[in-house]
């Protein structure tokens, strides 16, 4: 059964100062999908991970939820990565579904430039040069023949900001209007990252991916390089490398750009172009992380990619296991650090045996004037804490 609902509204966004950076939930895996250049298949990887999560849920979970977030989109609406993920996932769900299968899939575009809005609704609106509170929403529900009304899995796709012209985000924001300050974009992204966190760690298998635009060092809407823009959250990274001629250099440069900024890159994924780029990449990396190879992507525009996704299913399942393992190991390290700190560090004028591990501050990283600090209050999360010592 297919259910489709659309709604579009247009009203200017309210003018207000953004609140502090939201806490980052650790109740479920959250990753950023990067690429060494544009057009290398970030959205294909996101779609493959969504299918691996929702169409093959964990045996310990009753259902699954996959949240796909595209903070910045240009070329909209003809090019919409969140719409692509929704469309291809639904096709895969119909192709692979089980009799008791049930899933809902939605796509929500939060804000768009006036030009992009006009391309969708067919007429102009006041406020040229501003981002519109677009509110375009599409929902589909797929039910198996024997579904008895139990827990349904869910795909949630969100595009935060969209511009019409297919150019770099900083140029699109300049030409069409609607500049987005970095702190505003991060605040909205932080709220989107909280989607599904209430279910994480329970009977629902929750995953979130954030897909960037272009390459690692491509500018965001304000002109800030995206590798710097998203650094406050320091989400673990999947890097989509380049399997083409010259792709080894570009992939290594992208990897180094992320590592130098403190990102944890857990895997590199490349498309097979017959040049075996994965061999020199593995040699350079010293087997510090896996390099996964996807089959060649069909170049025929009429190909719906269903057979390609079938051939790639094992790769995406393996990638999902890597991501889950790294997430679990990271949480375990956080929980072990207070005890290890007491065993290793010497705190002056302190009776170490009298220090409960609950009061030990575990710092994940530092960015700007803030520490990212691990906290536990019912669930694990990362919160921003001002580095008061540095202010001296």
C-alpha cells in the first residue's frame, strides 16, 4: 500500500538569536558522510546504509529508524538528495520487502530560497533575497500483505536549506539571497540530530547520517569550509573517496584534512573504476581503517540502480557493522575513562581514593573556546562547556 501526502507553506523565518549549541545524543550511531570531491556517490552510500538498516533490522530490535539529514542543498528542486534517498529506498523496499514488512518514509524540506520555492509552487512570493520557511513534506507508507499492525520502521529525510542554482552553496546564497550564519546552521542541525534520540538504545534500532555538500573543503553558505563548519559536533566520518584517475591524491588530501581537524574517519568507500585505487590507499593508511569498494555505477540515466544496490548490499551491510562497532567502542571508552584517569593521572592536593568517578570530567575534544564533554543523565550525550582556563 502506498500513501502519499504533500504540504507546502510559505512564510518568512522569525528573526531571533539562536540558542546555544544543542547537546549531541550518543544513544545511537550518528555519522557524517564526506567526499573528496563532488559527484562521487555520497547519496548512494546514504541510501545503501538506509536500506541496510531498515530492510535488515537488528534481531534485538522490534523496528528501526534511519534519519538522513542534508544541511545544504543546491540545484533544488531538480536535484534533491533527500528526495533521491526517499525514492530509491521505497523502490528497494518494494523490491525486497517481507510479508510482515511495514515502513513509513518521509522527506521534509525546511527552508528554501525564494527562487527555489517558486520552482516548486509555481509562483513568486514576497521576501526576495530571503530564505523561506518552505515546509514541503512528503510521506509514503509501505505495508506488507501480512502486517499485523506491530511496530513499523521509519525513514526520515530532511533538507535544512535549499537553493535553486546548482553551484557552490556560498555562491548560491550570494546570488539568491538567504545567507545562513554558521551558528544558526549548527543550531538547526543540532535540533535535527536529536530526531530519534528518544528511541535510541531501546527496542528501536536508530541511525543518523549527515551528508555534506561537495568535497571536504567545499564552502558552506557563509563561505566557511564545511570541514571547519561542522567541527563543533566532531561527528565520526565516512569518507567517499575517488576511484578514478587522480583519485588517490584527492582521497588522501581529503582524509588528511579531516584528521588534522580532529575527525575520526572510520572507513573509506570508493567506486570501482578498474584502477585498483584501494591498494595504494590501504598501503598509505597502513591498514588503520578499511577501504571498501563498490561496484561500478551504471551510467545509463534510465537505469533505476536496483541491480546496483543489490550487488552492493554486502558492502553496505559490512559498512554498517563497522560503524556500529566504532560507536560501541567509543561509548565504552567514555565509560572507562574516569577510572583510568584515577589510575594514571596525579591530581595535586587530592586524595585519589576519595574522588568518585562520577565527578571526573571526560573531555572528548576542544573546538574554539569550548570543550566537548561527555555526560550521562539517563542517556549518554556530548555537551559544550566553556574552556574557562584558556580565558585567563
